[in-house]
């Protein structure tokens, strides 16, 4: 499970980094603020759901068919947004694909952290979960702000919008892999 969570971390981070830099460079700080708020809300909602349950209850929730179906539908919707952005060539709005939360990653990460504790409500678990969030945001802000002055070449625009769609599809596969790993 930790390897699946690490793969999800890398994939969704790359997804978000690629599209956050699209659009007018002068608007990057505002886009980053909206992104961080969206990310914080997603992480906190998953955290509160996990903190209310013990490890057995949260493990059962992770095996829930309705939850897996909901997360899969969410990832499919995010993929459809990417396809729409490409087909309409609205590259200036491509950063919105990063604002669509990735609850699958935060669910996987909460399950990895919960594997080492009886409950996520323990103070040490808050620190571990918060540290991942902080590293994610700081790396993202540094990378996007560093690339802000460089303009993306026109031939990379389609790839930069297609890649998040493919990563959302891979996220569906990671959900299935995590569910299968729990079933064994």
C-alpha cells in the first residue's frame, strides 16, 4: 500500500504542476491560492472521515464498493474536464484541472498512515498527514513559480492538457490496485 500511495503522490503532483502553470503568468499567485484551498479542503475532509473511525472501520470504508465507485466516478469526471479543455482549446482554463481534488490520493495516504496507528486522531498522525500536505504545497509552489516566467511552447499545450486526463485514468487503476491489495 505505501508504494501505491507514493505512486499516487508523484502522479497527482505532476498532474497539478503541469496545468497550474498554464494561462497568464501574472495570475499564477491567484491560481496557487485557489489550488491550495481546494487541496486543503480535500485533505481535511478525508482526514476528518478517517479520524472519526478506528483502523478497522476505516479499512472497511476503503473496501466499500460505493466509495470506490464514487472515487472512480470523480476521477472519470476530472478526465472529462481535461478532454473538454483540449477539444475547446481553452488552455487558459487548463489550471482548473488541478483544482479538481484528488480524493483518491488522500484516501490512500490516510490508509497508509492509519496502518501504523490505531486512529488518525492521535497527535503524531496529524503531524505525518500534515507534513505530506506541506511538502506537496511547498514543492508545487516552488516549481510553478519558478517556471512562471517561461512560456510553454505551443506544441506542448495539448500534451499538458492530455496528461492530467491520463493521470486521472491511472488514478482509477491505483484505486483498483489498492482495493485488490486489501482483498488479498
